[in-house]
């Protein structure tokens, strides 16, 4: 088996948690963290209010009761 000349160097924790803009691994890690927080917040909203998130913010009611007048 031939050895490769490229080395994979693991990221240090400080580099992994750095706040970087653009399509970088650090930005994707933060994006995933915020997505998990949003998902948990949506689940808690549904659990504590007894209704869906769209109904809780009165968005679904607005969508279902909107009438469209066709010419």
C-alpha cells in the first residue's frame, strides 16, 4: 500500500470552537448547535402549550383563513 504525502492534523478545541464566517467547518459546527437549540425550543413550545408552533404563533390560523379573490 502506497503512503500518502498529505497528513491529517486534528483540530484543536480552540480552533474548532472559533467563530468564523463563510463555509468553514467552524461555521457549520455553530450552525448545527443553533439548529439543535431551535429544534428543542420548538419541541418545548409544543409540549408546554399543547399546540403546534405555527398555531402557537397564530401563523396557521392566518394561512387557513386567508381568502383569495380571483378576477
